[in-house]
């Protein structure tokens, strides 16, 4: 292995003792029943995510603790305690039920920027028994229409500016009955609009929460669309057990923490770990309304005294791209723990984290479908850079061959999970058959390829669709991309298999360069030489093409299927989640 293990001190030597003391012991003793006894159920069968995450704390010392510290793009700050969020979400639940007639199971969708109203609204809709669906604010009209039509959402909460963007699609959405506008000082009020402020001002802050069952639908998230048309994964109220447990033992959330999750609520990370997991643990969250900016992010980490930070490889790579000089202007004394999810975390990025923050990024793996973290690196466990870590206690992960039989260690195959954890999706909305097709021989097949080593660490190989078959060798794009970005001139890389009459496929790399580097034949040869030294000749890219930026989903995932479609001159398929170039 190229990168040495990052070894951790023994548990006793941690200044702040992690919640997870002994991984193996916890694995042996683990039971979801025990986890569920930490949470405030209505009775043995009824639970509501909004109650567990917010109202349950009102009976404790956390009542007046800050739950949300929000900073706008302009730098204004708003703070909300658990009590504030409870009352405001009660008001919103009243708006939905009393004013708009929302009933249990109705879909309530959000198309908003990262403003406090999205948090309040989601909590209120859950209290009302609705099924919430957040949509990323950068979506265009088609992406919004597809999801609202598919889900048959009854209520949409949006802002005047975002409404303008999608107004043309409303006639095509017969199920959509009401649109609530969050003005935040923006635009003039049209008397025909349902105004969030007006409705909230009239609503009572007392609400008798809908006593939802553990298995009642609560959350709908459309997948990122990296491999094809997004699917609506549906989660239940009982999922909060998974959010809570992984928030506690993977993100290591503790009473005094100031926690920052950089994901937008439009993606599953932004709800599971930007709302439910941390609040079920009673932790203070900081939220920045704006998007990525290296300077702003460093300053936010410093100013807010963030202790636990959950972000994504694409953001880390952008920070790396911004150079090593910038972070030297900031102090990160409060930061004690950092995690990453969403894409494979290149070992280079783990090492860069150590150099820049004095700590390693802890990679973890999960999907919209799994609802919560499944495989992770933990504070107490050594990190093998490039590995996603080990399964969460209580989760059984396996590597299967193409007949769905388990493979021994060190073999590459299909990453699968034994079904039954609380936050597992219960269906793909209106795609029941597709849902069932994901289960084989008692396993949930994730669609990713991976390998498990002798010590039980999992290594991501690639999406099943992205793995390259070249002259009889299987090459995972991640391995090649990781080596490419080690080259000092390379910022990002996407690798595909290009059909070849002899080798079946050859490896082709698309490379974007760091600022200050220009494409040239010389540089191409230099990169080629650099990777040849590090990789087998089968895995070394036969072709390298320079492009100014890689096609990505709006959540920052490299869309290799688009690189491939473009290369082959094929139709691009669903591009609704694609970032503008
Ligand atoms: P779609 O299913 O629509 O193609 P998607 O799979 O990208 O989109 P998500 O559910 O948001 O949608 O992403 C989950 C996927 O992201 C995983 O299946 C995996 O391929 C990738 N992923 C997430 N975390 C990691 C990680 N730590 N390492 C490697 N891959 C990861
Ligand atoms: Mg997927």
C-alpha cells in the first residue's frame, strides 16, 4: 500500500473521549432495540422524527440550547433554540393542517435556498404527518417538474425568485394544490400568493403532533442521478434510529459540539446529517446559506469555532485547488473531527487534511437508499487512506460475485448489505419493481463495486457501471483518478472505459488542470509518465484529454456516464441534476 496507515492513540489518551470506545465490542453487543431506548417514542410503535429531534429536548436542559445558528450570504446571523424550532414548526404544522388541509401521507415539497424556513418547514411537515421532499434550489424547471409530478406533491414551499424560475411547469402539475412563498424581504407580495409570513403570523404555536408509526413514510429523496434517471427513495419515521446512532458513533457528536454539515438539504446528507442525526443528538448546528467559497469556508470554520465538520470530496478537492497558502491565514483550533461522504475520498485528500488541519478526513460510505451511514472510519480506529472503513456496528456488508454469492477477502465484487436496518429505503416511489430488483439472495445490492481486506476494511472500486474491463483486467476508475490527482498540475480527473477492438476497453482519462497550468503535449506526456510509474500498464490511461471542468451532478459527483456518452457520441440521458458548466 502506497499510503501508510494513520494510527490513532488509544482511547484513554483522547482529550475528548469518543462515543465509540471499542468497535469490536460494540459490534458484538449491538442491537437496534438498545439504540431505540435512547429515543423518546410515543409508545412502542409510534415515533415521529420531528419529536425525537426537537420536541423531546424540551423536557431536558437543552430546551434553551441553540439548535441552529444560521448565517446568510450577506453575513446576517439568526439563532434558534430547540424551543424556538419546536414552536415555529408547530405553527407551520398548523398552517399545513388547518389552512391547507394536509393529511397524513401527503407529499410536502420544498424548493428553497438554505434558509431557516426549510428547517422549520420540514419539521412542521413531519409533525403534520406529511412526507417531505426537499429539492435542491439550483434545479431548473424540468428537474423540479419531474420530481413534483412523480411524487404528486400537494404543497410546495418556495421563494418568489425560485417560483419565477419554475412558474411555467405549474399547469402540468394537477396534484399541486398550494404554493407557499417565503419572502425574506424579497419581492412585493401578490395578494393571491400564500405568504409564509402571513400564514405563520396567524397560526398557533401549539400543535398536537400526528402520532406516526415507525413504518409510516416520512422522507422522500431523489437520488443524485449520477448513473441514470433519479429515483425517489422513500424513508420512514423509524429511520431516525439510524440517523441518531450514526450521528453519535460515526460523527461522534457530543453535547458541546458545534457541528457543520456542508450538504444542502436537497440531498440526503443534508437531512439525515444536516437535520435529523445531529438534532436527535441534541447538538448545535451551524449553517451557511451560501455555496462553496474556499475563503468563506475557512473563515466560517474559524469564526463559528466548528468542532465537527462533515463535508464531501468534491469540496475538499476544491479547497486543495485553492492552494496551501490560504488556510495558513486561519486558525482551526476548535476543529476536532472531520468526515467526508458522497464520492470516493482520494488518499491524497486524506493526507492533505492532516497537513492543513492537523487531522485526517474520515471517509464514510452510504447512499440515498441506505438513509444513514453504512461503512465508516471511526475516531478510535486507524485510517487506511483510500479506504471507506468498516461497517457500522449492526450492519453486515458483503462482497458478492455476479451470482450473488459471498466472496472471500481481497476479491473485488458487488458491495451488498443485509437488509433490515431502520433507515433503509422502503421503496422507490412508484417503482416497486425496480425496488425489488435491488434485492438478491437475502442481500440489498448497492450497485457499487468494492473489496474488503483481511482486516475488514472496505475499498471502493467504482460504480458497477463504471468499472472498466481492459484486456481481461477489471480497473476501477477511482484508483486511476486518485493517482492522476497526485500529479502537481492536475486538479480533477474522470476516467472511463473507451471501447477498443482488441482490448474490449481501454482506459481514457479526462483531466482538468490546477490554476496556472496550461494544456500541452509536454504536460500530457509528463502526466502519462507519472501514472505509468504508479499503476499497472493495464490501468494506466491510454488516452488523456484535457478539459476545463468535469461534468458533475449538482451534489458534486463526477458523471462518468456523461464523459462516456460524449466520447461515443451517444445521447446524454437524464441531465436534470447536472451542474451548469
Ligand atoms: P444515482 O443512484 O441516481 O445514480 P447516486 O448513486 O450518485 O445517484 P446518491 O445516493 O446520492 O446518488 O449517492 C450514493 C453513491 O455515492 C454511492 O452508491 C457511491 O457510488 C457514492 N459514494 C458515496 N459515498 C462514497 C464514499 N465514501 N466512497 C465512494 N463512493 C461513495
Ligand atoms: Mg445510486
